[in-house]
C-alpha cells in the first residue's frame, strides 16, 4: 500500500507532500523515505533514513527542517484586585476609624471572598479606659473569622464582669477562657474552616496581647519596633515538638511547613479535622503602657509576609508626630496595605492601629 503525509517546514503546514512508501513482505518490513525531487527510494533492505528528534528526516530537499516558534500574542489581563469572582460575597473592603484606633481590611486579588474580620469594643465593661481589639484571619472560608469576631468579645466581657477584682492574672485567665470557649462554641456549630487570631485588651494602664496562629502584634516604643507575639507555625521547634508528641507530623509542602502536610498554622479557632494538634490556647504577653509606648499594630500575615516589623513602624510613625497633618490613622493603615500589595501580596490583608496614649491619658 502507499500513503502520503504532510511535512511541516514552516509555521503552517506546506501543501507540498512527500510520498511515504510501505512495502511489506513475509521476511521484513522496509520503510523508505523519499524526497519529492529525487529518484525513487533505494530498495536495499538495509536502507534506513536518519530521523531527527522531531520524527522527520534530518534533511529534506537539501535544507534543514527547523521548527519555528510562533509569534507571541500578548493578551491584556484585567485588573483582578476588585473583580467579583464566581461565588464571591462582594465584600472587598472593611474600614473603621474612631477615637483611639483605626482599621482597614482589603480582599486579596485572587480571593473569592474576604476571609478576614476584626472587632473593636471601646468602653468594655462600662469603663472608657478598657477596650478589646482583634484581627481574625480566616482560612477555608470566612465563617470562623466572622463567628470569632462576634463571640470572643462577648465571652471576655462576661468573664471580666464575674471577677471581683481584675488583677493581671485574672485578666490573662479571662482572655484564655475567651479563646477556648469561642473554639468550643464554633466547633459545636459543625462549620468547617478556622481562623488565626491576634487580640489586645487594655485595662488599668496595662496592655494584654494574645495570639493563636500567625497574626502578629508589633509595638512602637519611641519609634522602635518590638514584636510582642510569636507566630504559631509548624516550623517553630516547640510547636513541631508538641504536634509530634501528640502523634501528628509536620511536612514541608508547597513552600512551607504544614501540620499533617496540609495546614500552615499550628494554633487557631476551629479546624475541627486538625483539632488534635491545632489548639486554640493563646500565648499572652502583658506590658505596662509607658510614656514612650506610642501605638501597636495588629495585622494578619497578609501584611507580615511582605513587610518587616520595623518597616511597618517606620511607615506609621510619621502619622504620630506633631507636625504630621497630611492624613489620619486610617490613612496609615491603608498605606501599609498598599505597601504589601505593591510587593506582590495576593492575600487578604487586615491592619489595625491602636493609639495607646489615648487609653491612659
């Protein structure tokens, strides 16, 4: 039998064809590749054409076959920063400013919905110098962050009211109770997902900073950054030891260490499938608010993955100088968010700035 195939010697197939003869016998199958302009193929059984890596003859018609790269087509991509993707709840930003604090949250450009939430309760327990603040970075949905932003403050306030004297130790215990009880109530709802937390309680001139997960609090003391919290990630040696002692494992996957090869944080609210290893118990640091304590930044990892602690303080500090009259504290929050985005962050970003002197003067 005989057949013919088209040979691609240009970006498009050429109409010219090269005969490909197949002769079968009981002894051997001889394959002969012939050029269109030359004499018939040799009939010797030992003849074999030399094939190139693309499957065609190394020479055809006296010239080398070369596969040419097609012309590049530049397709303009839309700005996805505020495109409502399928399934989006439409929430793109959250913003609030009041006496003593400001907060700004922005949805990541590749997020279907914004999973970050915050809480700010001034005049906690009827005291103008007592307040509760928090930033909550949800994952696998917004439900855990929304639930925690509502429940934790309520539980904490109830626990403080029960105490006859609110000593430092009692406040720390009330905060722990708030975290643990919020986790219990969320799990009882049988809702998937989880959230990282960073919170601040101000009472009697003291600052109580707590966290569970990789949200972070950074204090500015006379313009110098001090990290008050330590991120709860499986890469932390003590967190890794705790997980492994409980029968879990930590595996490096997709560029970071993960609990059971999946979750990138080792503490938080929710995460029922990982509850044996991912605990809600917070770590709390208590500081006296002194005259040089200017402000504290609470933020999700969408900021801290791209901006260092000192860079964040340097960005905000000019807004606290007497001669700075170009913007509000909310403007400082937005500036930090924009800085992280300019460095490539596609994550949800939440930034809260608390003016500490407002609560002691």
